[in-house]
C-alpha cells in the first residue's frame, strides 16, 4: 500500500521489515554525538540530532561539528545510500540508480519532543528527501509551499514507514506536532522515535 499525499509526496507504510528496523535502530545507537540544535533566534530544538556526511547547523551545512568540538562529521555509509536508493525506487515505482544521497540527519524524539513547521531549504539540490521512521508513531503534519499554516494534512508515521518528498512537495512546510509515547513495539528496544532523512546536499 502506497499513498500519494500530494504530488511527489509518497508514503509507504511498513516498508522496512522488523529485522531491518532492529538493525537500523542498532546503527542509530552506534552513532555518537546526538545534540539539540540551537536556533539563531535563541531557541533550542527538543529533537536531538546526529548528522552523517555533512553537519547541519541551522541554517547551513559544514564538514565539521561547528556547534560542538569542531571534529570531522561522521561518514555517510554506502549501505545507507543503497537503502535510500531502494526507498526512492519503491516509492516512485521507477529506477533510481542516479540518486546519491550524501547527508543523513538522524533525529531522536523523546516523549516530549516535537518539530515546528519548517521548510528544508539548506540543501543546494532539490533532489528528493527519503525519510525512514522507527519506534513510536508520530503525527506528521504535511503543509503547503506558501506558508507555515493551513492547509495541511496530518498523517501518522509508524515504525518502518518510508516517506519520500520530491518534486512539487520538496519545499512544502512540514513538522511533527507530537509523538505517541509507548506505541513502539517493545521488542524493537527503542523508547521514543527515530527518524532518518537522507538528502543530497548539492555541495
Ligand atoms: C517534507 N524531520 O529533519 S521527516 C527534518 O520526523 C524533518 O524527524 C521530520 O522534518 C522528522 O527536517 C519529518 C519527513 C520529511 C522530511 C523531509 C522533508 C518531510 C519533508 C523535506 C521536504 C518536505
Ligand atoms: Fe524537515
């Protein structure tokens, strides 16, 4: 079952099987340095993020952890690029051998974390973004390209769900108003929610 929420925005529930989900949770646990990004406005994000390939600091990318100890950013593994290519091909139903994501933002949500409505426009490429969710279900809000408010559609994203955002949806406002604590399968060994977004930096 594959649902086109808007042109270029395709949701594939339960795309990753349970074993693959567990492996991905394990990989996310191995990446160190999750931190809450500080916004220039003074706010601190409630989501905790670790970056692979390029380091994201609102509102730019760099090769070093500029808001940390200045060390080089973790590498973006080949297997994760392969997973992103498979995701894009399955969601759009077309071959995607040219899709080469080089950044992953891995977001961890505890029971209280959320993400306000925003656009992803720090990438210099408008190639699609591939999103994978693990653990607790969340309410994902998919808006429009004009403003942060209505119209929007709320969609629940559960563990193993794939979502691809390309084409006319690439610059749509979106956010996560809440997670649903305690909805993860206990056998997954994850309290909270993880989301990986694979992107092409264009840098
Ligand atoms: C729609 N993450 O990291 S994933 C983000 O669940 C982000 O952690 C959310 O928004 C999360 O920037 C939502 C779904 C998503 C990701 C990228 C998009 C939706 C998108 C880019 C363009 C349009
Ligand atoms: Fe985003």
